[in-house]
C-alpha cells in the first residue's frame, strides 16, 4: 500500500475473528468419515486478505459462516459475500479471490457458486454475472496483473 | 650516514652496486618483487633511504613519465615497509618531494599518494607538515578522477592524520571540511564509502569546525540516504547493507547542526514506497532526536507527526509500525527533556495536543479499525516520560472509563478494557522510581470499579482481559490500597470456585500468582483458608449421583490446586500452602475426605511447581527437607504396607500415577538442597530403604522389619515400587554429597532390577542404579562394578529361555545411558551388545526403540538439574561413532530385520540438533529415503518427522535427491494411516519453499497428486492438503513466489 494513496474506506468496522475449529475425537479416529461442512468451507475463505487493508475478509465481515452453504452429497458449494461499502470497487476482485481459493482447495466434484449478498452492492448483478461465467473467470486469471493481485490475497501473510 | 654507517663502511661499495641493480631491475626491468628486496635492504640497514633516493636519481628525473612513475613507486613501496625508521629531517625532505610530485603528470599520482600515505603513518611527522600535505592534496588532486585504490589511499591518509594530528588539522579550520567534502563528492564504491563515512563521523564527533560548510557536508553524505545496496554474490569484501546503514546513520545523526536538513529529508523519504527506506528513515529519526533539543525540532513537528500518523494508521508491516511508534516515543522524550523558558510555549504539550486531536476521537469507536493504531500512538507517547503520560492519561482516561461504563456490548467493552490495560502498561514503563505519586492515582477508584465489574461479567474474554489489566495495575507501585487488594482477592476466589471456562481460570490463576508475589499477607489470610475449606468440603450426597456435579466439583478442586501452586512464590506463602497440599495427600490416603487419583496427582504437581519456582531457596529448602519429603515418604510407606487391594479399595498412594508424580517433587527439592541437608536426606533415605530405619518419618507406627529392597513374598509390588522414591532422593543430590553404604545399595538395586517382575519396580531400580553409576568417581571400582553387572546382564540376555530378559535389557539400556552421558570408555561394550540385539527375534524392536531412550532427556533422572554428569554434545558423539555401524548392520540384515535398523537410525537422527542433522544428512539420505518405502508405519512416521525440520533449510544434498524425495512423499499420500498422510503433506508443503527453479519442474505433478487428498475422508488430512496445494499454486505464479 503506497503512502500517498487514499483508501476508499480508511476506517472500516473490525469484527472479531472466530477461534480455530476445535478438534473432536471423531476427527482423530481413523475410521470415521468427516463430511465437508459449512465451517470447513468458511475456514478456507475467512483468512483471505483484503486487497486494501492488512485485514482478513472475516475481520471485515465480508464473509460470514452463515452465508456459506455446502451440500457434500450433492456436490455444491454456495458462498455469499458482503462488500464493506455499497460502491466498493474491489467487489469483483474479492469475489474472484474467493472463487479461486475454493477452486484450488476443493475436490473438482463440487460446483462452486460465489455471489454478492443480495442488496449490499450497487452493481450486484453485473458482478454476480462475471463471477458465474466460467470463461470470464478463466480469462481473468490469464491476465497476469489480475492474477498477481489474487495471489497476494491468497498468500499467507508474513509479518 | 648515521652511526652504523661507519662500521659498515667496508661493504658500502658492494651495497651500492646491489642497490643500483635493484633499482634498475625494478624501474626498467619491471620486476615488482625487487621492491620487497629493496625494502628488506633498508630494514636490515644495508642501505639508507637517502641512498635509495640517490640511486633512483636518474629515474626520478627522467623525461619519460612512466619511468618517473616507476621510480616513485619503488620509493613509495619501500617507505610503506620502513616508515617507522625515518628521522624527522628525512620525513620533511620526502614530504617536500612528494608534494611537489603531486603537480607532475597524472600517471605519477598513484605512487605519490601511496608514498604520502606511508608518510602519514610516521610518528616523526614534523609539525606543520600535515597541514601542508593536505593543502597540496586538496589543491592539486581531483580525488574522484582517481581509481578506486588511490581514492582509498586518500581516505586512509585523512584517517591516519586525524588520528595523530588532530590539533593541526583543526587549525586548518573549515578548509579541512571543504577539502574532504570535495574529495568524497561522488564516491560510489561501498568500501570507500565506509572509509569516507568514518572520516565524516570523526569530523562531527571530534568537534572539527564545520564553518559555513555544514550543509555541504550534510549534502555530500545524505545523498546516499536511504542506503540501497545489494552485495554481489560471493562478495569477497563482506560489506553488508546493514554496515553501510549504521555508518551513514552515525554521520547524519551525529550533530544537531544537521537537524534543519535531516528532518525534511526524513519526512520526504517516509513517503517512499520501499519498506526498507521507510524503516531506515524511522530508525534514523529515532537515533537523531536523542541528540536534539526542542528548538531543533520545533518547525518540523507537524510534518513529522503527519508522516508518523500515516505510517501507523495505514501500515502494511509490523516492522514499520513498531519503528514508527519507537520514533514517536523518541520524539516525545526529546520534547520532555527540554527545559522550558518563561517566554517559549510548552512544546511538549502543544505536540501532545496535536496527537490527541488526531487520535483521541478514534478511541470512542471501539469497533472501527483505527482504534488500535490510535491507542498505540498515544501509548507510545505515554512511554516517553512521566510528564507526557500525565498529560495523555489525563486527556484519555476519563473518556475511556465513561465509554466503558456506557457501552453495553461485551466486544466493545473488551476492546476498551484492552486499550486501558495498554495505557496502564505504558504508564508503568515511564514511571520513574523516585516519584511517589502515581500518574494514575486520580483514576484509581474508577479503574478498580471497571476491573471488578468486568470480572463479574459473564463474558469470558472480558474476564480474561480484566485479569491481565488487574495484574498490570497491581504492578504500579503504591497505587492500589489494601482494601482494593482484598476486593480483588474476593473476585479471584469467586472465579476460582465457580468459573468453568479453562481459559478464564488459567488467567485467574496467573493473575493470583502475580498479585500474591506483591501482597503475600493478604493471600495467606484470605485466599488459602478459603480454598482449603472448599476443597475439603465433600459434595452433597445427592450431588454425587449426578455426574455433571461430580465433574464440576473435581474441576473446582483442580483449579484450587493449581492456584495454590501459583501463589506460592514467597516462602511465607509456601509455609501456609504446602500443608494444605500435604493434607490432600493424607486425607486421600486415609479416605477421610475422598480425593480421586487425578486430584492427588495434581496436588503432587503443585508441590513440584512450588519446589521449582520459590525465590527464597534456603528457607523453603528447609521446609521441604524437614516436613514435606519425610511426610511424602511416610504416606507412601503407610499406603504400601496396607498392600495392594483391588483398585478403588486400596489407597490412591500406591497407584503408579501418584508415585510417578511424587518422584519429581522429591527430586526437584533434593536437587536444590543445601549440602548439609542434602547429605542428611541421602543417609535417611538409604537407611530407610536398606535397613528399614523409619525413625525420621512422622506418624511413626511402622513395623520394625521393613525390607523395601528385598524380594517380596508372592511378588507383592506395593513395597518394591517405592524404589522410585529412593531414586528421587539419591539420584538428584549434588555430586559432592556422599551416598552412604553405596556398594550395598548398588547390589540391592541390581538384584531387584534383574529379578523383580513388576515393571515400575524393576525399571525404577534400573534407573536408580544408572543414576548412581553416572555420578560415581571414575576408577577401578566403577569399572569392575560395570563389568560385573554386564556379565550378569549378558548371561540373562544370551539365554533365550530366561524369564527376565526384558528386565536385564532394561538395566543394560539405563546403564548404557548413564555411561553415554559421561563418555565412559566402557560404553562401547554396551553398544556392541545393543547392536547385536537388533537382530534378536524378541528383543529386536525393543532394542530399536531404546535408541530413542539413549538420545532423550528425562525429567526424573540423569539430567543436568539432577546434577548428573552430562557432557556436551553426547548425542552428536554417539551418532558419529555409531551411524556407520547402523548402516553396515542394515545392509547385512535380513529383510524382516531391516526395519529395526531403520527405526534405530531415525530415532537417533530425530533427536540430533538441527545443525548436525543438516551436516550429517547427505551421508544418510539414501538410507532415509529407503526408510520412507519401508512398510512399517512407525518407521515411516519417524523418518518423516526427522525429514520435516530439515526441509525448512534444505541442504544441497537433499536438493540433488529431489526427484526421489518427491516420488516417495507422493506415494505416501495413499497410506492407510492418517498420521502418515498428514506428515507427508506437511513435507510436501515444506518443499514449496525450496529454491523456485529446483521445484518448479514438479509443480504440475504435485498439484495433480494433491487433488486427491483434497477429498480425503479425514478433515485433518484435507486441511493439510489445502495448505500445501495453496502454496504450490503460488509457486512460479505472478504475485506468488
């Protein structure tokens, strides 16, 4: 972040991070099958970095566990995300980062749907359409400067 | 010539021909080595410098510039060797000659400078010559047109002269500074820059007159700020960026005269996008203000504040943020230092006003991002001085306290309380020892009521924050009243008794520990009696039937026990808390109050913790020696004499868990005893165990014929297992303490460890034997003892039908451990036996496991705190002496025995220090890779876990084997054991941080292979796979790595 640049939202509301998922005995049991659940999907995306702030999407409340739906048997995942302000220019980028993270982290049997929480963004439909379009997502990732920003959002932060 | 000349008169003629030929060969023959010979000649007194000059005559006056240069070069090189032998007169002549040569052709300049440099080293430098040399130098030479080495020559001339002729140079006035500025202007080589910065630093620190050239000197050095330098690979000069930064910082921050130039420069550079430039600017700012006064800063304060605020508000790295905060603290303390004039405004308070104006309102928005940066900035000013913390806390505390009281959401209250706590901490760090009035005394009451209300909340994180705030508040000397402490104890006690949340009770216990150190009397009077009462209170009969009530009663006791340990740091508290813990043990034994085995174990842990942490060792040592150890032995003996009924009926004090918990109590306290008490403990313990002497035990109603170390009737173990307590006593004493009846004791222990069938008994006897052997003085008696024992052990091991092979093996491995630690030569016979056992059908796997025992440290015996004889690096030594044998054994072994060798090897490598692993790995790599294909999951796991740390900094040998490594790791992803899958995923993750060009070829293959574990049935495996795959995706991708 350059020193001179002004942020769109310099003082956002910060939300508390949820703790690490508690380990259960069944998770350590070799023979039990652990289904992929909402919390597991949420854990994949909550630590994605915001493109502007040194904060995670969870801390900015862009993603919430209640807005994550997974159907393990039906092979579908649905994620709604909420931009911090209705005119946030980063919405597409955030959506793309979530989508890419899920594509890299989930078995390919899943159909992944990422869209904006209804009524929280000015150009909701346009963004949703872009994110749902497989070819446009693929094309976006061919663009190396866009891929660079996405990768930065997905890097584990080293402080 | 001088004195010796006459004596040597006879050889003069011969010498002068020699000299002439040397000159000829050097100047015309271009034989550089002749300079050495000439110098040697002068040194040995064969000829003088004057004769050399005469001999050089023709070359020095030659019309050919290169010839003149060659001539001067010979003279200079001779002077370089012989400058110490010149007279003042000679030096004067030479300087005049060299100064004159500076005006000559440019090819002559390099040797001239070398000559001058040699002359600057002379102690006989005549007065005035330093000045004249420099004048000619500055006048006739343009330094920056010279080559690297000649520039260095000029700088070292300056350095030499500044060392020895400081007064003369200062006489030059500002001309000297100007000359230097001109000389270094445009310097580019880092080696020369280090020299130039050194000169500039001396100019500043030694008070040379800068005159009107202050700005020039600043300009010529500050143009390198911030330093951007990456040393070339394999740089032979070893100059680092950090070195240059430090030297330049020394120059720039050296004088307040630079303030007007430096501060705007820092403000400008802070705007940079390069993090290292920001960091350097902030650190330079912190360094420079320590020299400044407020008048130097005045006009830049607003600009500096704006930059610092921006860096902390919008920071992207923690380094920059903390450097910014440190700079703000330094600025504030500079302003706090300056003395106020009646007419000038108070610059500190106006600066703080500026900060408060920008930050204070953010403290009222506990949900928003800027609350923390604002708080940190204000706290940074608080740390700077007592006065600053007065001003800032007076401004922010009332509103923080108001906010806390008016807000209702727990998360907001917690943030506010955390902010308050950090303020308390920063006030603490600014508190000077002599000020009696605390900065926060005006807020004492309000703060206490905030803490206590937070402790009464139901939100656990709020409670936790409140305990740490209370701890910080109590650290401020003289702030809290006795009544506040009593109230605090009430709150802490209440939480200890009822709070079920583990994190809260851990925080409460920690807080109680911290407070008890400061106010022991209040804790003795209030907390301990109350906890005792509650612990010994039997739950109601109807509660016992309800499992949840029973559970909460157990948890309450658990918290009380750990609180008792935490508060016992001062010996006055120990006197009151340990009787409670002992009473737990005795009630558990008699059954008067029922305590579970777990609770008894915890009571022992608490005793052990007290023994470890007490501050007053002598007094507490006496308490342990007189009361606690005899009491523990007595209780254990009473329980043992009752015999082993079925579990539940028998006393909990015969349980292995309880005894094993008693051992560290005894060993920790014995290891810290004063020598006389230690000797007494030793003789009491030995006479109890060997002779059945119970006279020192309290509650003495024991039968007279106790024989704890003799074979018991019908293999009864309740008495024999008490040998572990004997080990606690005698194996942890200082080595100077003589153990009485040592020979009888050792043979009784050997007998027991070879014949007893109860595992705890024979293992403890073996450990006790080993602990004593480790401390025996070297010599024949020790050697024959070991040989005797080995003979017995071997005869048992060699008879495959023996019923006590395991016992014999246990004794052998513990003795081996004792000897390994002290590098005893007989250790080798034991290792040979151990290696041969790797091929044993029954004991093979056990032998392989025992390598881990040899390499590990134990808390109860054979460690440094037990005063055992432990040589440094015994693990490395064992490894280097035996790894080859293991490899050989592996190659020779049959297929089904190979895994024993691999397991032994990975047990050893696992315990080696990281550096050794890295250096030894190349030799073992192929074997470890082999081990990864071994079907035994234990071997796989242990090999993976010793590979994993090595992968973080991979040695080159590993990179060469990358293909094989990747193949084996990917193959293990299909292992049926989830642990193997998890650790191999971690290893694959670690591979992603290898040098990019090495691992990039594997990217596609690894990503494909990692797709499968993403759908693993175990969540733990999936999450490792996700992390590993994420990193491999970033590899070689823009924005990634």
